[in-house]
């Protein structure tokens, strides 16, 4: 087989493939063996009819057609490997010669992953939640704990933010009840922002005994509903006075307000740090995607979108939720549900392209020991042997993509240790604290408390591994 590559406009290339007649003859032999299993002739066992007999009975054309159908994809795959074509969509194949006799020639127009540049990635600025505990944070935490020890008392006045109201709630669309929004004697804290965007605004100023009617769009849906809300009671929370005695009586592990404050501050520090770390990779990804000016290829976006939809469907199934009923309850059409994931899918494609660009620019490679470690990790995850995982990847030419995923993971780790982190006000966030760096006596960096997630380096699930085998 001979092949050559021609670059086309955009992110496309054309592969030219020529298979000589002698080589293709083996494919015709295999095609006749396939046909032999489908043809029954007296005196011959099924699948054992000789080629000469079949050729005399059915002719050469059906076998040649079968050989083209079976062999062209294999020759195309071989050419793709030889020229390291990074396909992102099924190629358009045109057989240009050999359909009836002689050598076989075909060309394939291939859409490939574009190579992008991401200027400014070295000075990436990433905004995260502040990891500092303010006096306001501490006061809010104290108030929340005191509220748990408080009491609700009836008040003879209109509803205010922070009050607790008892409601009879009904919501309908075109006369049909909206699932989950019809209940009686529901206790609700005004200001939580539940039900609809303006639900709390409707309640503020109402009094016990009032019936409210309004139209609004329930959270998580796109279709408005007609609401009828009856306020049956209005109560306010009275919190106890914060004293050493209250702390000692209600929080047994502390004797004074000062001790409790110190513990609260430490707990809040850990919580805020965990929150910032949780948003670290998503925030880096969003910032990185913003540096990619290229519109992501539609083929890549659609592939990513399809994976997201399938993942969501599987998640619903695992939780025993009927997708159709959920869509009805949230007022969504199937097309709306799918399209809602298109924008994050496009961003994910930009992140993929950008991470590959960073890996290339920083010369981050997937070394043999990286592959060995990944095979070992997947072996533990899927309960298989590492050599079986390796064999599956090698037999299915999946090693290059696994190497690409490892390089992307290294690029992400490089960004984590190179980006500038700031809070909502623009104040710098200490990198050592954020990443959990520890140092020796000379100030040398020892390790990270934070483990950077892999960029999908487990390139297949257990089912995918089985399919590769």
C-alpha cells in the first residue's frame, strides 16, 4: 500500500491511498470466505465452498464489492497511523479506481484537530473565592450557630427578610399541577431564594391570612407557572445572647466565647480553602478557554455534546429517574435539554485545544514511565492486569491519544503551578497556602497537599477496554 498526504484549507487534509492488485487479491480471498458462509451448495459444508466454485456461481463482482467494503477502512486506518492524522470526524472516502478491476485507489478528506496558540497562557490570571476569613464571615457563622439554638415566635406584622413563614403553596401550568410545587403547611425562611427568582419579593410585606397570586418561572425551568400562595403564619427567630455561659452550656468542647471564635475561624479557613481548591481546575480551564480565539470545530463540539448527553442519561438511569418525566417537570423539551449543554461543550473543546498547545509550547512529553503508571492506575481501577490494558491500547492504536491525555494533564499541572491567583477583589491569593506547599528548612519545595486531577487520562472505561480487546 502506498499513501500520501495533502493539506487542504482549514483544518482538513486529504489522504491518497493506492493498493496494488496483488495485495488486494488477499482481500478478495477473504471476501469469498465471507460469502461462502452465506451460500449453501449441495455437496459442500457451510463455509467450505471453494473460491473457484463460488466465482463460477456468483461471479467476481460481489466478492470485490465485499472486499472494498471491508478492506478500505483498514487501509485508511493504516494511512492515518502512518501520517499521524489526528482525526476529529469520520473521513469522506471516495474510491477513484479499482471498483471493477486492477489496483484500488481512493482518497479520504479528513477533518483534523486544529493546532492553536494561546498567547498569554504564561501569565494566566485566575479568580478564585477568597481563602481569608473576614470578621463578617465569622459573624455570619456565629449567627448561624446561635440561630440553631434560638426559638421561633409569632409576630403580628408583615413579612420581612429572615422571617419564617408557614405557607400553602400551589403552582400550575395550563391547569395542570407543577410537580413538587403543591404542598400545605410548608415552613420557609424568607430570603433563601427558592422556588422562583422573585418568590421572596412576593412574600415580603404580606401578613398572616393573605392569599397571593402571581405568575413566575420556577427555578430550573424555562416555562412560567401560575402560583397561589396562602400565608398562614409569620414567625421570627429570637437568638440567645452569646456569653461564656451559653458556650459552655451548649457547646461542650468550649468554655469561652474566645475559644469558640478561634475554632470557628479555623473551621472557616479550612472550608474556604477547600472551596477555592475545588474551583481551581474549573477556573483555570475557563480562563484558558478565554485565550482561544478560534471557533471550536463543530465536529468536536458535537462529539463532546454527545458524550455529555449520554453521561447525563446514564446518571439519571443510575438514580432511577425517568428522563422524560424530569423534562416535563422542569418544562424542557428534549432539544432544549441538549442545547443547554452546547456552550459548556464548546468550552471543553477550547480547553482541549489549549492544553495541547501549552504542552507543545512547554515541551511536556508523555514518557514511558508515565504510560506505565497510567496502565497501572487503570489496571487497579478496572480490576485487570496492566499488561492487558497496555495490549488493548496498542492493538487498537489508542496509545497516541493516551499520550496526548497525559501531556494535557502535565500542561494543566504546569498551569496550576504558574498561574496568578486572585480573589474577587483582585487581591493575590498565596500560592503555597492554596496548593498546600510544604518546604524544608532551606525553603525548598517538598510536595503539594493538593492533587491536580488528571485531564481524562483514563481514556476509556472498563467497557471501552473490553471493546478494545
